């Protein structure tokens, strides 16, 4: 077992270039907070973000909840530092966004789960922080309906759907049974649910109205059987916990 827990330094943040350089042992939550303090967003988000580390996220090419908008972990990296099996250090720590030269070796290491080398550092991409967010929790009859609802929401929002997570009934039951304070936001049970989130850069963006339109179309076409839109940050957090 190899632990990089003590390699936990934030090496630097470049707000002009929207990059964050970190050791591989930095937790995902720490990277998110560093970006937040600079009024930026590092969009990789996982349930284990308080304990999982950037090196592991990249080695497994983690997905998270915002893949639709921002991509997998490999899409959020500009440069890597890797220790190879013979002890050599490959230094690919670049923040350059347009690089047409040579082989793009970083993508060999991301998703390789440590078989080609151990990631010890990374330059991460940051993004503008969203100013408007709308979150909904909807009941759907089956997986096919969920996929069709995604297409409806994406079309009506102009591509502003950031999160679309499919949740089985058993998952909701486990969370509400074992997680203190968790509750089912809808009165009737459904075999499937989706967590939908839309984000925009402008505070005046009327995302709740767009979300309502998407859910209304879903109800009219029987893609949705019931739904609720978060009315506060507390309720948004409750939806996300499910």
C-alpha cells in the first residue's frame, strides 16, 4: 500500500490562467475550497470528497456528479508530475492550454490506476464559479424516461444541465434509513428518481423557470410522475445527500 497523505501541499493558484497546482495527496475538498476562495470552481465532486485525494481521483479518472458539463477527471487536468517504475520523475507540470507538441503523455497515466507510474502532482483546470443554480428531485417511472427527460432539460436550458444523477428507490431508502436528518422529498415512492441541476454564470438567469418548464413537459409526457425544486440552500443540500 502506498500512501501520499503527507504530500498535501497546495503548490499555487493562478487566477488569471484559472489553474491550481497541487500535490497528489491534497484532498478533493481542499482543492475545491482553494478554488472557492479565489472565486473559482473546481468541478469534480464526489460523495467521498472529504477524504479522497487528487492523485487517486486522477489515477482512476473519476467521474463525479458534473461530468455532463465539465467531463471526467482527465478533462480537468493540464499537467502532471509522475514517478515512474524505475524511479525517474516525469515532469509534465504545465499550465499551457494550447500545446500542439509531441505526445500527450498525461492521458496515459490518468485512468491507469498506478500501473504505469504514481502521480505525485497535478495542474488542475479551474472554471468561473456559477452565480445561479437550480436543483430539482424528480420521480421517473423507468430508466428510459430518465434519459428522455435529460434530453428535454438539456434542450430547454441550452446546455446548462450540470448534474443529472439517476437514483434507484433502494438508494433513497438506504439514505433515509441510515443518514441522520435525511428524508424523502416526495410523498409517494417511485422505482427511480433523478437529481437535476442547472447552473449559469449570471445571477439573473431564470433557471428555476427553465427547470419548471422541463419538469412540466416531463409531467405532460409522463416522463415524470412527481418533482420538487429546491427553494433554499438547505433543501438543495438535502436533495444532494440522496
